[in-house]
C-alpha cells in the first residue's frame, strides 16, 4: 500500500470517519456561491472546512451545478438574482431530482443513500441583506419595495406622480387667471371669475412612490 495513503488514513480517528460520512451524505450546511452557470445552476463552496485530527485542514469543498430553489407556488413566485458571493443554505434531498419542476407526485426512490450529494439543492435563505439591489420589507401590514425599476403587468405605459402633476396644473391655473388679451382699446383685464382646480381626491394613500 502507498505509504502516503496509509499515513493519511492513520490520521483519521473514528470520529473523523463518521463526520466525513455524515458531512458528505447528510447535507445541511451553509455555503457561498462561487459561480453561476448558463443553465441557471450554481457552484457552491461549503462554509465548513474539514479538519483532520492532527489539525490539517482539507481543501474547501465545492459542489457544482446545483439547482437553486426559491419561494414558488401557484399563487406567488419569486425569481431572485443570484450573484457570486451570495450566502446560501445547502439542503440534501432524500432522492435525486435534477429539477424540482419534474416532481409531480410520489415516485420510487432511486437513491438509497439518504441525502446523497447528487440530490443537493441551494436555497438563498440567509439574514436580510440591507444592501440588496431589490428589497421587500413587511411590517405592521405595510410592504416596502425598493428597486431600481419596478414593472407591474408590463412596461409599455408610465405612471404619473401626483405632486408633479398637481404642481404643473396649479401653475397653468395661475397663468390662466392672470392672462390678458390685446384689444383695440388696449390690453384686457385678467379674468374676474378665477378658475380653480382641486385634484387632491386623486392622491393615493395606500400606494406611494419616490420614483
């Protein structure tokens, strides 16, 4: 037997061996996205570094081509923009399912080693990231959405913000109420019956924006 292999094997205690098996096949770990792939899968570097009984640290474990799970159901679905460096939760499933969308009901189990690495999935589930490009915050029945651009049911029409519209309309009313006309006898006087326009009832109270 190769002396190097034998020497390495001797540095393992029974506990090391058990932990190695458990960590390899019973996956519930944190990780960091190391790369995104063209098929929307990701590569993840595991957060835990394996260490031998003599203190030797093993190289970081990277698992590739993992499907990313998200919050999704018939009534509501979210597609996050996963980036390199994002922290995620690694989950081991009891059976090998390449894509969750292929699950339609109960089926025969094909992976007999529970939580086999082939069945691992990635869940972008960590503490709230206040620096995220898109944020959704809920408190006391209110929802706050922060994003560079928000599209609601399409993008071929624009909203009008109340303050800017009201300012433009009131400016027009002021100019109208002070306008005069040239006449053969000289300029006319301004209108004696002043025009007013109140659009305050059109201001929304449950949906507001800063855009």
